[in-house]
C-alpha cells in the first residue's frame, strides 16, 4: 500500500487559482519514481473521473475539460505530485483525490474539497 497525504483545497473565486499537493512520506524515492500518479475528482451522484496523470517517465495526460488550465507535475526527489489549477470555474467544484497506481493497483489520498465560488 502507498500512503498518500493531500494538502491544499478550500474555497476560491471563479477565475482564480489553487494548487493541490500530494505526498508519499512513507515511500522511498526508487519506489515513488516508478509509480503512475494521478488526480481524480468526484461530485455527488457522479463517477470519480480522471483529471490528470503523470507516468514514471514524466508523460502527462489531461481530461479535455481541464487541458490548458491545469498542470500536473511530480517531484520524485521529494516524493510529491502537484496539481496547479488555473482559471477555475464552477464545474471544477469537487472532491479531489490523489492516486498512486502500481500495475493496476490503486491507492487513494483522503480527498479534500475544492469549492469554486461564483
């Protein structure tokens, strides 16, 4: 199991920015660098959807709804992944979950709330 600790979240005005951080303090560098890290989000009544991911090689993937506004980055030395969210709108309001993937096995962070005020 990969233990993930998320920080950030909160309330931000529409058009503003927010940065989420996910850390794996119990994971050593060599293991963390081999994980696919991702951010998902979920709203009531909806499925948890992929927002962005980054592979061990540094390749990134974004949902169409966030491409150009969100940026995922990883810092393997500090065992950390971040999601920079810009130009936020009401559709971005959700619980955001950090995820670590190991050959199809997925571990989750605690999922803090992000709320965009109109």
